[in-house]
């Protein structure tokens, strides 16, 4: 977390299994559960943004694709990205 920003305190309730996994990660990393949660949230937000960028790049490629085979392949890839396997 950048030093110029002030941290915001939030309270969350975790399911027991998730709480145990966070505790295990914290112990293994010699850090706190709060730090683990903050890192996981940052990674999740970054992952979501990257997913959006990938989707938009695929949509651009689909719009520019000329061959029906390329269009079909890109549509399949977009469907997997959107709906999973």
C-alpha cells in the first residue's frame, strides 16, 4: 500500500474455511491476516481489471476479423472468458 494514502478500516465476515486459509497464509508468510486480506484484495482487483482488458482486446480483434474461422474462434474465446469453460 502506498505510503501517501491513508488506510481505511473495514470489517468483513469470512466463512470459516476462508478464515482458516487466510490464517494459514499469514502464518506461512510471517505476516498478519489483515495484510494477507489486503494483498488478496489487491490481486483480485488487478485480476479483474486485466480480465476486462483482455475481453476488450478480444472484442476489438473480433470486430476486425475477416475470415469466418477467425471470427468463430474469437467468439468461442470470448464465450469462455465470459462464461467459463
